[in-house]
C-alpha cells in the first residue's frame, strides 16, 4: 500500500492520528519504553540526544501511539514488570520447568513485555501502510533483545 501524499493529507484539513508517514500535522516524537529507567540511565548503548516520551507498559504504549501516531524513534526494554525478570525467586520455577531455558515463557505472564509492544507496533504500521520507526533495544535481557530484534528485522525484510 502506497503512503498518502503530503498534499492529499493537507487537503484533509487536520490529522487523522493514524501515523501517516507524510503527515504534515503531527510533530515527531520519540518513545522510551521502560518500566523503571529514564533515558539518561541507559549508558550501555548510544541513544540519540533527543526528547523522549517515557512509556512504562504495554497499555500506555498502545494508547499513546493510537492517540498520537507512530513515533519517529522508539527504544525498547523487554522486561516491563517484575514477573518478566528471569532471576527472581518466583520465575526460577518457570525457567527450571521449561524444556529450553532460553525460551521466554511469554504465555505465563500476566503483563505484556516489550516484545509484545514490538509485535503490536508492527501490526499497527502494517494496517496503516506506514513505515516502522527507527528503533533501538536497550533491554539488559539478552534473550528478550534477540527476540525483539529478530521480530522487527524479519518484518522489515518481508517488506523488500
């Protein structure tokens, strides 16, 4: 699906808040998805020095993008709730009983992770014919990071 032209969008008179690539009405913004950190706390990867809208969970993530459209940039944390941290006493059983300790037990979680945020954003962009934003993954969870990057890169590859 071809993106709508800037001229056509201007002729509509206002923003439809669907994240159109050529939207002349929206201001670009950046999402920092993390349950507890602030952008300044992330020192292990180099994030752009821009203003970040801090989002703490899946519900806030989906609500914000639905209201304001696709951000220019998004950086993902994977573990957005205590239950996502594999080294807590509560989660040791889930990982011990797993056939493969490198597989994250997503179906057992009550709260959604950054991986589910990335899946939702892919579907949102795909449904609206808009480009996936520039992204970073700042999570300290190496398996979660691999899952998010693989998901997004597979999606981007499918577009070519």
